[in-house]
C-alpha cells in the first residue's frame, strides 16, 4: 500500500495535464526519469549497501573480511552477529529478513510501475533489468524464492527453482538490454551494467545451477572492456571519495546524500565512539565493524590499498592530542589511549573496545553527519578486470589472466604476479574489493566459504544459502525451507 501511495503522489505531481494516451505515445522525459528513480530509491536505506542490518551486513560479516566483536554488553544483540560470523545463524534471526526484504522491495516497486505504465517501453525495459538484479541477489542469497512479476496474482506464490530463477534473470536482461542507454550514467543501469549483471550470473553459474559458464561470462565482460566507457582510475581512493559521482571507474552506484538520501553510515558502523573527536563528527560512532587480523595482513606494506584499513594510535582533530577511552577502558594492554590494533583478542564476550583495524576505504569529511555523501559503487570496472582474469585462468590461460590481474596490482603499487593460482586471485579480489559487498559470493564461488578462519569453525555446505526467514514461511504456506535448516 505504501508503494502505491508513493507512486500516486509522483503521478499527481508530474502528470498534470498529461493524458494516458500522451504518456503511452510520447512520455515526458522528466516523468520517465522520476518514475525510474522511485524504483532505484528502494536500493537505498538501512541494510542495503553501506548500511547496517540485513543484506550488506551478512555479505561481509559471514566472510573472512569483517567481524563485529562483542564488547561486554555492547554489540551483543542477542548473539546475532556472532552467529553470522560463525555461520550458525538461525531461521528466526530477525536480520535475516533484511537480506530478503532488500531485493524484494526493489522488485515490488518495479512490478508496480510496469503495471501502471506498460506501454512506456524505455521505462519497462530498464525496470525489468533492475528487477533481474534483485532476483540475482535473491538467487545468490537464498535460491528457492517466489518469482513475482507484474502479472502475479497469487497471494502465496510458490518458490521457483534455482534453474527457473537463473533462466528468468538471463532472459530478462537479454530481452531488454538493447533498450537501455549506452550513456555513462552511474545512478541508473545502462547497456554496460546490464552486461555486468549477466557476467555476475554466468561467473557464479556453477554455484547456482551446477554448470560452469565461464565462456559466457567472458563474452559479457569483453563487451564491457572492448566497447564500454570505463577505465581504471589512476587514484584507487578517488572511487570512494565524498565527491565520487564523476569516477571514471564506478559503473553503477547508489547516490547517497547526507541530507536527502541517507543510509550510508559505514563510518558510524566501524569507528570507536571517541573517533567523533578525530573527524569532528556530528554524532558518536558505534564501534562495531572491524577487519580480521589475517585479512589485514593479506596486504603487503607497500600496497596502497592497505589504507582501506585504519590502524595505530588515534588522535583528536589536531592530530596531536591522543584519544583516550578513560571511562570505558577494559584492560586492553595498550591502556586507555586508543590504538587500533590488527589483533582482536576475542570475538566475544569481552573484545577490547579499541581492537581491530577499522574500515577506512570511504572518505569521511570533517564534520560529517550520521549519513555520508559518498556514492556507493555496486559495479566497478576493477571488478570487471578481475573477473576477466578469473575466467581466463579457469579456462587454462594463465598468461592472459596475468595480464589483467596485474593491471589492478600496478595501480595498487605492488609488483606484478609472475604466476597465478585461484587462491592468489581470490586474495587479490579481497584486497581490491574489500567492504564492497561481494566477498561472501566470491568465497562460495572459489570453494572457500565453508572453511575455517579466526573464531569460525568449518561450516556445512548448506550454509552457502541463508534460511528462508521464519516470518516469510509463516506468511506463505507454499514456501519450503532450504536444506540444512
């Protein structure tokens, strides 16, 4: 009902004096754009990329990159993030529903707009591709979900098979991508990012449907590489700056805005409470997300990307006065002076408040509000280059793979690889794509998600999929729980 109200408000505001026939035959460009953005807006908000709770949190915390250590009573949250880290999540963990809700709210708005404006070809084509991205995330996270389109009337639709979801995503993108612009827009999907959706689908096909589709993935990547408008930025961190809307490398981004489009608050998610005085932040951070020590150590000291993470003694805005955690000092051997150490003493129950390297990838302007202005990159050209290296390697072309992966390494200031294994490539993807929301999917594709890392035991292969959330099962009797739950 809320989605309907939003759309009606947009229609009343923009369609004054425009008949239904006018809309079908010659829709005003400004209306089409407003309608598109009402769907894209569903990608933003809590639990999405760069926000705590739900989709983004589980992609990162279930991986070997990031944990949320429990600091006494802080960040216990009923043990939900410890379970996420150890792959022992439960069907009634409420944040699991956030993984489900994030894609479906995009799908719901897309379906509604397709229903309302079926004859606006440009709008419908782009919405169908956007909807397919939502289903790609659902296939990756759950599989076994209802396939709901604009003509669905069943109030309790049954789940589609993984193959049905895969085929639907593939057909939806292929049937509509030629209608999408080839302009280098970043806050909308375009012809090139539609090919990126297919590349992501194909490169993970073995995990989704048990069939490797490396050649098809490479075909999609080659179209982007050989014909697209993207290039690697000379400055890695320019892609994550507070004013990164003009990045030559970012392909599809969420256009966060501190005042008008909030939801990106990674600085609050990671930094110590007293880091407020380092950045002169409007509000106090939450002191949660921290990198695992082994992941931090995967960067060589001369790797420019090691600055993705912040370690060492912390200071006030003047850069001289040490930050001190007097009231909350918890026995950390560094004393009350705050020193972010790569080592985290334990996951629970009494992790030191200053332990762990902090996420420092995205620029934090002095005086930042609780929400940041940085656009969050969902698709980035460096990912295209690394995926190209991967499909070359998986098809036996080590030399060809080296040529691509070394483009990324040269930009990072580290020496070229002279040989390359899948383990090397997975580690390089981690260093390059840290905290961008793809690590869980990468680990599954490389067969490493069920292994052990700090404070995480071996997990069963059934944990490659999340459980269908309990409230979804209760609301739809035609759903069936995933194996292993």
